[in-house]
């Protein structure tokens, strides 16, 4: 997937004169494999203008919230509804925590919504490594990563608002990585 083509389309969504054509371009491209990971690359790139990165983050947030959950074809229809491809999902899971940690606040907040949706549908079944990844950055001596790490941990805890599920999560987390999730959840409840 050509990042420059996506960048140009995202720039067009900001310009009222080019918005309709740009949205058409994005709507024709979002189902192509590697589109979503390319969006994430654009979002975290310091070489791309901030408004374009922000537009990419909003577009990705909308994609993840709408197309991340597995959906089945409605009764009587043979065609499956669109879902983000599993290869793309894995690339996003591999990089979204780092994206949140290294992004400015306005982009971080959009990516946090993505992370929450991903955790909701993929944790712990498809993505147990998120706990270890968050724990790694929380234990880092680099204090610049702490805000983003705490935001990721908050999304993990926030996904499990039910007390019984929180207890299961605390048990899982403490056995897997030693994260102080139990303390955070006790204060959260």
C-alpha cells in the first residue's frame, strides 16, 4: 500500500474543495490489505504534517471500532461483511502501544480508543502479550513512556468494568507479568 497516496487522500479530507473526492478515494482503499497498518505508520511518523496524522488517527479509530469485531453474514446472504484482515490486525497489535506512547496527546487519545476496542475483542484470547508490553514500558527508566503506558493500562482496566471480570484480569495479569494491576483495579472500583 502506497503511503503517499493515502497521505494525499487524508490531506484532501481537510480541504473542503477536495473532501468528497478524498473520501471516495479512502472508501475505495480501506478494504485493501495493509491499509490499516499503513494508516498507523502515517499516524506515528514525524515526517507527516500533524493535521494529516490527526485525520489518519480519526479514520483509523472509526475503522477499528467498526471493522475490528468479527462479524458473520446476515441470514440469507452469502457475502461476509468486511472485517480488518487478521494480518493487518496483528501488525496493529504489534505497534499500537508504541504508537500511543510516542504520539502527541491529540493523536494519543484517538489511538487509545482503538486500543480499547482491540482489547475488548482480542484480550486475552488473541492478544495476551499486551499485558507484558504495557508492563515493559511502565518499568522503563524512560519517564517519557510512562504517560502513554498508563493510558494503555487504563484502557485495559477500563475495558473490564465488571468486578468479577476485573478479578479474573488481576489474577491473569499478576501471574503473567507481575504488573501491579490488582492495586490499580482496587483503586478503580
